[in-house]
C-alpha cells in the first residue's frame, strides 16, 4: 500500500466513524429509553398493587374493628341492646 492509499483508507475510516457514532449513540439511547420505560411501567404496576392491597387491608381492619366494638358493647352493655340482665 502506498502512502496515498493509506491516506484514503484513513479518510474513509474517519468518515465511517463519523457516520457510525451518531447511529450507535442513537441506538443506545433508544435501547436505554425503552429499558427505562419498562422499569417505570413495572414500578407503576407494583405501586398500584401495593396501594390497592393497602386500601383493602384498611377496609378489612375497619370492618373488624367495628365488629369487635359491637361485640364488646354487647358484652359490656347488654341491657341497651334488648337483652335483660
């Protein structure tokens, strides 16, 4: 290879690198963005599940406390609920 051919080869290599660099960066950016969106969707789904579970647990606890209060009231104050002592 002559010096001129080496020079042309290096220029072609520089041109190829200058064209490939933005393409590689864009591809990596798109892949990263896709991965981030997937993680965000998973976190949102898990958060929604935990929120729904907590709401249902709270409602269940409220129902239990109301039932417990009623039973305790019947045990402590039976005459107020139609029972005679």
